[in-house]
């Protein structure tokens, strides 16, 4: 048997159909302009023909990405990744071991004993912390031994290396607007953007997603959501969750939404000298903000949800389909990796629009190489898109199972540390910002919250853009964000010339 024949026995049986699909798809799309009569073809702009070609290819690809063949391949791919990771860990453990089972057992017992001692030490430190902080105000978020308060005026970039557990936090603050780190806990940092002309009593706290880094909201001077809010006279804060470490794999939504976010909210309210704030959540950060609002509705003056998944039903969005339990075994992935790898998430997001991400985007870049502004904006967005970070494993597992696979939020089945999460307890005004071409979070998913809350003042604003375009497109900053900032202003308390 030849070497080629021998290797063919190990080829994934899904691979030939995959190759055949792409061949057929390109042939079908390529045949589109050839089917146009010559007399008509000569009068059509080549860019229009290419647009039709790419649209046809995108439509054909989308059908394939929903097909049983691809869904089975996706499931096999995740299983293969998980198995490879476990095998790699086993091999590493074998190389590092002594080969002596008894010694291994003794080492495990020593580690367990050390863990118990550390737990007891932590309990004593917590008790001491409580005693020392007894004179603090009740709302002061200093109950955690990992919390670090940072004096206002210390720039984020200057203090990044001093923040516990965030060795690379300097890269996490690549926005363009000057800010100060006023509070940190673990890898989380609370940023306050400098604004000498605050006009409104209630500050705005931006809760970003756990996926990717938050500087997409402060990418460039003319494409910064933060800048638009500052220009309108708001005191703006942002929660930067940082990069989870291996030791953070056990963090759950109870930690992020039930502990860290309340600490940030308390710190913002204390810094601003007021008991309420405007809470703005982007994507997954909007889901987290919604859950927080159900737990502490008295804290939220207005809730602003930006491309936020609320109702996870339906298969219109590819993520909803791919994350279904029969196709995605989240337990295998997290059990193998600990944290959900950022590279895995980036690959999944890119694969949802393969023609746009792997072909059309590059064509546009080549055609606009002489346009310095286009190149600058292109590089800025691509740098952010490729700056992927992991998600704490247990939070990812919990989020996928509870929401994508069971749709618990709108069904009233979600609990946070034993407390029921009921959307109907939300009475505050709502501003819903959606992107009509959003393929990550369908607009219907965000708008569905209207059917479940008790808010009487609900405003919807939409724009013909994608998920990221809602934050950085020129169209969004010309029309949507000035209008959104004005809505928040009309629902906030003006200081009337008081010293901010």
C-alpha cells in the first residue's frame, strides 16, 4: 500500500464534502456574471458585478453553515480540540511525573493540606478585613481582600503595572480618552474618564462584555462612544474586566454580576455623590447589566442596552444554532481548557461571515491603500478584533447552558446566588440600541425585553450597521450616538450650573 493510500485512511470523512461544497459554491457564484448577456454586461459597473458575486457566495455559504453536515463537523471539531488538549495535558503530566504512584499520591495529599491551610488563612484575613473596615460607609466596595482603591488622578497607563493580577492591563486601556483607575479588584478595573464639564448628576457606567477588550468604545477621537457621552456632559465610567487567569476559571456570573459589578456601582455612586446611575451594557455586558438591574433596581436610573442578547430563542442567528446542546458540548471544551480560549471565540465569530472576513474585507483594504483615513480606521478595528481574550470557564459554561441552550432569562428561570432573576421587576426607563445587520445579536433578541419588563418608558433606536458598527461606524457617530446621548440627558438630572 502506498503512503498516499495509507494516509487517506486517516482523512476526516467530513473533509471531502467540505471541499466539494466550496468548489461548487465558487463555481455557482462565478457563473453569475457569465450568465449576464454581453450587451448588458458591458454596461454594468464591475463593482456591482462583484457585489452580486459576493452576495451570492455569502448566501450559499450561510446555507452550508446551517446544514447538518457542517453542524456535525463543528461538533467533531470541538470534540477534537478538547481531546487534543486533554492528551497534551496528560503527556505533560507524564513527563513531569516521577513514575512513582505512591509519591504522586503523597504529593496530592500535600497539595490538599496546603489548600485547606490557605482557606483557613483567607477566612482569618476576611475577618480581619471586616474589623478594619468597620468604620467605612456601608456602600464602600472594600469588602474583598483583593480590592485595591486607587486615588483619582492616577492615569490608567501609569498604574497598570501596579494592579494585582493584571500584568498586561496596560494593553487593556488602549483607548484614546484620558482616564484614571479609581478601583480594582482581581483583574477588574474601574476607569473614570476625565471631564471638567459635567452637566448631569447621574453618571454613566459602561459595562462591557467579558469577550474582547473594551477599547472598541474608545477607539479613535471621531469614533468613540465614550467621547460622545463626555461631550454631552456626562461623568463616564467603564468596567474593564481584564484578562482572566488560569486561577479565575472557577469564576461564575455570581462573581461578576453578584459581586464585582455591585462593587463597581457602589464606587461610582460614592465618587459621584449620588445614589443612582445610568447603566449602559454592550452585548454580553448588557445581559449582565440587565441581571444586575433585577437585583438592585434602586441603583439604576436608566438602563441602556446596546446590541444585547435577551431572548435566545430561534435559529435566525448562527450563534443560537451552533450553541444548541446537540451541536456544542460546552462541558468538554471547558473541562479540557479551563477557560474558554479567546482564539476559539475569535475563530467562531469570523466563521459566521467567512466571505466578508476572509475575502471581501481584504479586497476593500487593497482597493483603499491610498486612502490614509480608511487604512487607519481599518487597522484600528482589526487590531481590536484580533486582540482576543479568554472567558472564565465556569462563567462561559453557565452562560451557554442557561441562556443559549435553555433561554432561562426570559423564561424567569435564572437565579443569581439563590436569588431569582425576574425581568418584570425592572421599572426604569429603557433605551434599546440595535444594529439592523447585526449577525451576532439579532435585533429581535434585544427588543424582546419589552415584553418582559414593567418599564413604561421604552425607546428603541436602530442603525443600518453591524454589531461592531454600532460602536465605531461613522454613521453611528453622526446620528445614533448624538440622539442616544440626548435621550439619556432628558432622563437625567441636570446640575444647573452647580459645581460638578
